[in-house]
C-alpha cells in the first residue's frame, strides 16, 4: 500500500532546498496576538517559500492544527518555531499547559471535532511533546524529500 506521504515524496524527487549551511530557524511570537492561526499560516508559508520546501500546503495545515490546538486546549499559545535543515523540517508550538496532547481514539471521521492530532499524525513523520518550565512544546517533524 502506498501512503500519501510516500506519493508526495516520490513526486518531489530532485527538489532542491534553498537553505543556508546548517539550516535555518525562524520564530514567531504569538502570545496575546490577534488572529494567531492566520499569522502562523502566513509566517509558515513565507518561510517555506524562502526555503523552496515542497508540500507547503500540508505543512501549513499541520501548523494551523497545532496552533489551533494550543489556543483551544492548552492554556494559551506562546510561539511557533520552524527549524529546517537539509534532512528535516521541525515545527514547534509552545503553550502554557503541561498536559501532553492525546489524540482521540479511535479517530471517528464522521463526528465533529477531534481531528487535529489525527491530521498532525498523518502529515508528519514524527510528532510529540516536551515539557518546559512554563508549559510544553508540541512538535512535529517532516523528513526532507530525498533527491
């Protein structure tokens, strides 16, 4: 069975990323800012365009889901960090809660709500969360396409 991720990777072979040596890290402070999901999408789209990162629509959707979850369920959004290297893109969203996110299981596509972490899990190669003194970081990683 071919997954959507494998199909995307196969269609992007030969894609050349435009990153400085060692990659690049970009941070967007979102704490208390209006329209955080829209700001995060715009910020992400700009970074991905600068880096020539393929599959931008999927990454923007993943970021929107992580930011929306922080706003709705995690005690307040703090910031978004994108870290791209020649081998992967790491998305980090920090929030004020120390409670780890848990996907609703089983995933029920026909019911409203509960789809955010399922989308994150589907679009990323890895995801998880890490505690820090003021809350946690929910992160997702996407492997760079292989040339």
